[in-house]
C-alpha cells in the first residue's frame, strides 16, 4: 500500500509564486514599452527644439514666407508662417462649427431619440468604421464632392468641409459615449416630475455630458489641425503670401508650409521647418490643455 506524501499547500504556494512572477514580468514589459515611447517622444521633441533654436521669432510669426533663406535669419527682411497660421485658425474654426452642429446633433438623435432597430445598429456600426478610414480617402471625397461637384474650388470652405468629414465620425462616437455615461436614473427622475424628452435632453443629459462632448470634440480638432493629406487633395497651397480673407479664398495651413520647407534643397530650410513644427506643436498642446481644463472644470465627479 503506497502513501501519497505530496503536500497540497506546497503546490498552491508554487502556483501563487508563478502567478506573481508572471504578473511582475507583465508589469516590467508594460513599463519598458512606456519608457521606450516616452524616450522616443522626448528625443524627437528635443531634436526639433534644437533645430529650431533661434528661428522662432516675432517676425517668423507675423511675416509671410519667402523662398530666400536669408530673410528668415535675425536681421533679415523678415519671413515666416503668418498666412498659414491664419489659414489653420480659420480652417479649424469653420470645421468646429460644422462638426459641433452635425456631430453632436447626430449623436443626440441616435442616443436619445432613435428607436432600437437594426437600421440604427447598422448606422452606428458604419459610423464606427468610418472613424478608422485613412485621411487620404476623405481628401479624395472632398475633391470629388466639394471642389468639383459643388464647384467650391480650392477654397477655405472646401477644406473645412473636408476636415469635417474626417472628424465627424469621431465626434459622433465620443459624444455618444459621453451621453451614455449619464446615469439613466437622472433621466427617469426628470420624467417623474413631468419633463418632456426635449427638456430632459436639454436640461439634464447635455449639461452632464458636456465635459465629455467638449473633450472629444477638441481632441478631434487637434487631429484635424495637423492633417496634411485631406487639404492637399482639395488644393491647399504650399506657399501663400497673403492670409485668407473670405470663405472662398485660397488658403494654406501650417502642415502644408512645414511640408514645403522640409522638401526645399537649401539646408537652412530644415531649421525653418523645425520652427514651424514648434509653432504647430504649441497650438496642439494648447488645444489639449483646454480639453483637459474643460473636462476637469465641468466634470460633476470633481
């Protein structure tokens, strides 16, 4: 007769220790991945700052571009990125107007009013898929629809409508998520005191979802302001010497100017391109800071 002397407590202890080792290994891999990303980002930013040192001046922000590198140097005649800054600001302002009305309106309808049908599920699935479509596809759509079919030409309004197509699915999805985050008990409480569906949406749901809506919208606009392919397809100029002054004016944008400078053969224009990148990064960081402020300021949980 044999006796099994295996201690079950030792086996359990070994299993727990193996799980702890796997957990520590997973944490180490995640930390290493995060560290690699941070180091790469810091290295890129440091390189851009080094290349642009001394080139980001007041003249660079307030003068039109030039094909002569000496004009960008301190003491030169003055040259910069001013028309592209104005073009980008107008472009994003128009895109924000179109996107907020269309995106938030569509999300509110789908989330609060549309009945649960197969058609709604089909529409929501396709909106989510559109959020992952490459930006060049939206540029081709903008070229075919706004530039040629609507005969808007290579204008500011055509560029804004094209960028609206680009970020509209993202805004709709993020707004729907913000609306879903509002507890249903608050809706039912409002209905219980006799509020209509529109009153519930206006006075209960939207105010509580506003931080998420604004955060998603601003982050989407941050993506749009750095896009080159869509506005390149609708005919944005690589070099503009005057700022746009109407919706039908030709325009340039900061990514286009940076692309132009980076492809010029003169070595000095690499520094000018780096200076343009610094200006664009500064605007992007400011937009992200505004999104974080709005989220923290109006979040009911804070």
